C-alpha cells in the first residue's frame, strides 16, 4: 500500500451542473463542462491503519467533525469495497483554496481524495474509474481528474456517469477570480440544487436550454473562439442563478459586491476587452478572458477591488502524485 500526496486542481464549470437525477449515486440532470485551473488545488494523503477505530479527516491540520466526514466516508467506503479491505483510514488534506466559499473546494478536495485513497488501497484505477469514484464524493469532482476542459457526461447509472477530457486548453484562455467573500456560504451547493430541483418552477426552463448551450460551447472550444466561449458561459450561469430565485424558500448566492463585479466586467467589455463572467454557489465572480490579458484586466479592476481579491488563473493539470507538499 502506498500513502502518497495526491494533488487535484479545482475546476470551474462553464456549463453548470445544477441538480441530481439520483441523490445517492450523484447522477446529474444534465451534462456539464468545465475548465481545470492552476491557481487553486488540494493535496491529500490517505493512510489505511488497522489500529484506527474510526476514519479520521484532518483538513488543514484540524480534525473535522462527523458532518464534514460524510462525503469523505462515501469515497473511503467505495474504495474499501473495491480493494476488499476493512481498515479505517486517516485522511490528511490541505486546501490551497478557501473551503466552501463557491471556489470549488469540493471539486479539488474529493478528486484528490479519490486519487489518494485508491492509491493507498493498492487499486490501479483508470482516469475514468477515478472520475466515477470522485463523482460519488461530489459531482463536480468528477471533472477535476483531467486538466484543461472536461465534460461530465451524465450517463444513466453509476457505471456510465463520468467525465471525459475535451481539450487541453493550450490556447489563449484564462480566468480571473474576483473574491468578494471567502467565508463559508449559508446554502451549500448540495442543498441549493436540491431545493431548486424540488421547488423552482424555472428549473424545467433551465434544463430545456442546456443541450443547445453545450453543443454551442463545444464548437466554440474547437474553434478556440474565446468570445463565444465566454458569452455562452455567462448566459448559462445567469440562467442557473435565475432558478434559485424561483425556489421555495427563495435564495440567491449573489451579494452587492457580486453585482459590482458583474458591472465591472460589462465596463471592460465596453472598453473592448473580450471578457465575460461566471458564478457558482457563492458570491465570487470568475472572469473568462485572454490569458495574455490577465495582468492588464487585473490592473483595470484594481480601482474597484484590492490586490488580494484578484487572483489570476491559467488552465491547470489533472490529478497527479506530488513528491512533497507545497507551501
Ligand atoms: P465549494 O464551493 O467550496 O465547493 P461546497 O459547499 O460545494 O463548496 O463544498 C464544500 C465541502 O466540500 C466541505 O464542506 C467539505 O465537505 C468538502 N471538502 C472541501 N475540501 C475538502 C477536502 N480537501 N477534502 C475532502 N472534502 C473536502
Ligand atoms: C454550482 O459538485 O459541489 O459549482 O455533487 O452535491 O457535491 P455535490 O455538488 P457540487 O456542485 C457544484 C455546483 C456548481 C456547478 C458546477 O460545478 O458544475
């Protein structure tokens, strides 16, 4: 058995996953498509130990309570089943991304765990099997197995729902994060999407337009058409966020600062930059722009936001073992 540090990077969806067909297996309602990023990641090590009485999960050196252990346990139990082992595990993880703030810690966190746990159990899983395993912890984690653009194909059951690589994103595309709040959000993605599916009359409207968005963005990626990629992603995100206002009880992930960030993006577009935004289950805003213009766009935003709120990201790599922890 090999206990090694495994690193997975976060990914941001350009076509969002929002709603499950099967809650337990995490089969989504629709395909989603994302870009894995270099700036934010998780490093995780798993050690199976016959002497442990329960699974233990340390996140940034702090022991986590039972609620936080839930998703982790799901992945560990599947790995134990596949490997035929009974030992409990110690999970040590370090997030180089704020946790539960809409910056996709669940994607990098559960993908790194899938990699580290399967390695520690002596399983030699393919990327596709790793994607399915990560999916059971958190849906978006299925896409973080791959670098660049990945599509999570919804499938119909546990075996057919996994992500596939689409394009290595080795062209002039980047993301700039405007972090307006990095504290834990009130409505988790899991709870927010469930409430929306169950109660929002707008949910069906959202689903109806997804096939068209997905095929248009795949064409745009093929053509390396940054403007079209951004425009489709922005429309898709706004539609997703519209569904939450129709939920009962209604909710929104937007804050006044999110709106300020969206306005700043529109101003930049008027100045002639190809820049669009997307948002996830949190108030932070992610800009899609040319990688070669990240610094220039950031300098414009410094009149409204502080240096520490603005984080530049380039396309990042897939899951991999690291020889030592980063600082
Ligand atoms: P986010 O926007 O950060 O993805 P979510 O609410 O979707 O927010 O997910 C946050 C949850 O993901 C945490 O409460 C925890 O359960 C899980 N998580 C985050 N980081 C890790 C990690 N490094 N290892 C395992 N699980 C993690
Ligand atoms: C808005 O993958 O965190 O970021 O599967 O319940 O763990 P669970 O949800 P999660 O949801 C991510 C939602 C999103 C959109 C996306 O990443 O596609």
